[in-house]
């Protein structure tokens, strides 16, 4: 049961923290240096490309791409490759903005989340296209887990399948 101000009970917090603790151990962080350096190199290259072409860099989506690529590579072992795809990075920035705008309402009316999960994805694409990206990746991940457990298949970030 939730306590005040959007926090969870102590025992649940402890379970969640225990699951994530290995990711933040000193050794794990030291091992992540290569990932971070690789992602910073890609970021630096993107800035250099914008500078030499005299294009404007839309920093919100640039930094969302850097952050998602870095965290996803570290946590999942695969980069989302958003830094190399400006259009996808922009979509993810719009998705994250939409989620942050909806969060206060969802906290006040939690039943809306479960109700929203019952709305067909096609309808969400029409009514709130920014949210569709998040739901699509959730659907791909769920499909991936089900396929891996039943068929031995794995799915890439873009939803294509391969034998694993």
C-alpha cells in the first residue's frame, strides 16, 4: 500500500533497491566507463557535425538520446542508437515530455493508468501519438519476453525478430 507523497512502503522499497544495487556497485560503475566513453564520443561527433554544418542542435532531444542510449546500453547491454537517429530521438523526447505532463494527473487519479492500458494502441496513436512510442516499446518488450520463453526468439529494439 502506498504511503503519502507518492512513496512506497519500506519493505517494497528495500526489495526494489536490492534488485538494482548491483548496477550501482563500484565495480559495476568502473566497468561502465567504456560504455560511457563510447556514448560521449558519439555525442561529441554529433556536436561536431552540427558545428561544421552550421546546423542548430535541438539539445533536448540530443541529451535524451544520449541518456537513453547510455542507460539502455548499461542496463540492457544494447544501445537504443537514438544518437544516430535524430527523428527517433525527437519522438522519444516528445514521449517523455507527454509522460511528465500526465504524471501529476496519474498520481491524483491512479485508476486512469489501468484504464489507459485497456485503450487500443491504434486509438492512442490517433488521440495521443506522443504516448504511442512508450506503449509500443512496452509491447515489443513484452512480446520479446514471451517469445524468448516460448520460442527461443529475441527481438531487437526496433521490433524485428531473430533466432536466439
